[in-house]
């Protein structure tokens, strides 16, 4: 049974990780496309219009790959997690259906009009198409995170005699205290990814002395957006979400921070390795009292460690959770510093001359993807050993009739197929970037 659960979880983790590479860009990029189109209407400068069309084509490639990789992921609810779907489908099925019926069709329909009907639409109508694509991406994220938030902090439900969950209050899904901090944190993280990708493309053109006008625009937009979003993703939205974890999943907070022993004036570990044998952090560098202060706003606040809880309720893999969280936080701090430095030189009108800084922006492009995935892993690993926190354990939600061998076989198939899709994606996006924005028109 342990192998079965492991392979089910590995398959879902792999498919959702690969899938999330695409919407984490489109959710933020859609806002920047709207910005370019709005600037075109205000100024009449064709530079903004061609920029919006250029990024819309990159958006479209990401959107298509997101759809293709999202379908198998959702099928796994019925194959690998049939019991979970049977018990909770009356609740999570509603938000997932809304995401598919409303958000997907909204995005796909108006994206097509934006890309292929520019000549037939007035500038204001073309802007409206961009805005509706943006609205679709934001709604899609909201419905997915509403589902996820209910699993993290279930509200508005009733459990029938047969163990089935039913929704007593639909509005409770969207009034969930976990939802809005999680949603805003996620959307800002998507903006960080989009900002770094745009800055990276601008740096690429600048270093190659190609498309210089577009390069400057992409760098300005990406760097400023990157600084703002890298700040907001930490404060206030990251702090708001951390408060939810402390309030509703204190055991998760203890594991994330590597706090094995209950303490007053608990420190925050910056660097260190959790040792599950000794229940300590090896080679640690820590800030005294920082965890108490940030969590409860008091220097000497009492913070429960893992020793305060039954070990059966500990997160299944404490080291993985600890590392995922610290990777996310560490990279987020680096992003803030890098974009702060780039903004400083932008204001001094020296950014475009700083070749080393341009290389740093270019080479930094993959790291927001890593940080976003680490953040997602933090949320998912932190909820374990529960599928629905405190109500339905992971072991009770699997499809027992699907063998471990079958799941491993299909996992290997997904790895091979997604590798080919990844190569195709990189080649296609690389072709669009190589052609350059000047060639992109409706």
C-alpha cells in the first residue's frame, strides 16, 4: 500500500509541476499585455502595440501547453484518487467545473480574437479582448485556489452518514479565510515570473544589440514590475498566508521552520539541515526571537514545536517541506535584491550599460519557476498526511484498484511525453524570440 500511495503521489506531483510551469507565466503576463495595449491607446506608439502582440504569441504557446498538460492531471482525480473524488466531488467538482466552463472558454475565445482579429477591431475593442483574456486568467487562478484552499482549510461543508462531503454554503468557498491570502500570494508570484521573463528577454536583446527599442521597454517594464511584485509577494501577501498557516496548521509551521522543540522567543532558521534522528537542525544560522515576532508579533511569544504534536500527524516528509519552504524564501529574497539593484540603475539611466547586471537578469529567468514550484510543494507537503486537512487522510483517498505497477508505468510514459512537449515548447518560444517583436503584427 505504501508503494501505491507513493507512486500515485509522484505521478500527480510530476504532472502538476510540469503543468504549472505554463499558467504561472500566463497569469502574470496577461496583465503586462493589457498594460502595453493600454499604453498604445494612450500614446499611439506602435512600439507598445507590437510588444503586446509579441507577448500575446508567447502567452498563446504557454496557454496551449497549459491546456494539454492540465487535462491528464484532472483525469487523475478519477483514476488515481477515485475515493477522494467520490467523497469530495460534490464540493471540489463545482469550482473545478467553473474553472473549465468559464475561465478556459473566456481565455481561449478572446485570446483568438486578440491574436487574429486586430485588423478588424478598433484599438479600444482590441484592448477589451486583452482585458478579457486577463480576466479569464485571474478567474482561472481564483477557482483553482478556491479548491486548494478548501482542502487546506475546509469550510461550509457537511459530512453525510456515508462519509460524503456536501456543501452547505456555496459562498463559504469564497469567504474562506485561507483563500484570499493564498490567491493574492500566488498571483503576485506569477507576476514575479512574468517580470523576470520579460526582463530576461529584454536583456537578451540588449546584450545582442538587437531590437534595442523593445529591449529597453521590456527591461523597464520587467524590472519595475519585478520590484513591486517581489515586494508584495513577501509583504503583505506572504505574511498574510503565513498567519493562516500559524492559525489553522500550526504543526505545518513548525515543520516548515524546522522547529522541533516548543520555545518561547523562538528563532528563525536561515540556513541549516534538519536531522530527523536527533530532531535538531545541523549547522544552523538563525535569527533569535524572529519566528515569535513574525508569527505572533511578540518577541517572547510561545511557539509550539513538533514535539507538541502526535508524530502520526506530522507532515509526511519534514525535510522536504523544510527545504521547499527555505528555497522559496531564499530565492524570493534574492529576487527582491536583484530587482532593487536593477531599478536603482534604471533610475540612474545606467541599466542598459551594465552588462553584468543584464547577464544576471537573463540568467535569472529559470529561478522564479523554481521558487513557484517550491512554494507549491510547501503548501502540498505541509498539508500531508491529509488530503482534506484534519478530515480525510491521503491513505484513505487513493484508488486501491489501480496497482502500483500501472501507476509507475504511466508515470514513466508521462515523463517521456512531457520531455518531448518541453523540447517543442522551448523551440517554439525560441523561434518567436529570435524573430523579434518588430515582425509581430495582427
